[in-house]
């Protein structure tokens, strides 16, 4: 079927549909259409600039705590996810995601706990509504100390 709108230029708004043997329907539209494009900068880069072990008392020493200081360039992130994996970065041991509220400079400290000494692969992902950026590090945790 073919239909023409009540526009003053009937050739600009013609829609046609035809039946197909496969049971589907194709719609052909002729005319002028407009669309808007938004260019977003996104999060361009993430860097882990410091890793610091948190000293704890002997009664609290079940888990080792490590602070990761992270910077980024580009737009400001709204969430951070940390994936702790085996040293080959293949087998995930834990994933923690948190919202972040950064209003000026992209500099944040992320504290994560490690249940036992060992070597771990850390992936830190910063994200917003339109982009994500990742930084990775290999960390060795030795009962209260990390390198």
C-alpha cells in the first residue's frame, strides 16, 4: 500500500509497504529526515599512581588493606569497579563496584581488602554514562605489606 501525507509537497513524504514471501514487511520512506549528534569527550585515560598498604593492629590482621590512588583524564567518572584476579589476570576472585562523586579534579583513593597473602592482578575501571577506561596492575600482598 502507498500513502501520502497531507503535506504541501506530497513527493517528500511517501511511505510504502510491501508484503514479502517470508512473511515479513519492508517499509520504504522517502523524504528529508534530521537527527542530532552529541559528541562526548569520555574518560580518556586512567592511571594508578600509588598503592599503599594500610597498617592494622594484630587483632585486625585477617585481611590486608591496600589503598589505590587513581587519576584520570577527560570527563569525570560516576562509578568505579575493581576486579581482583589471579596473577595471570584470567580467573576473577572478586568484583566490587561503587558510585563515586567527583566534582573537580579526577583524583580518588580506592581501598580494597585482600583475604590472604599472594600476588594479584588488579583491574580498576572508571566509567560514566558514555565511556569507560581501565588501568591494571600486578600487586604482591604479604600480610600487611604490598609491593
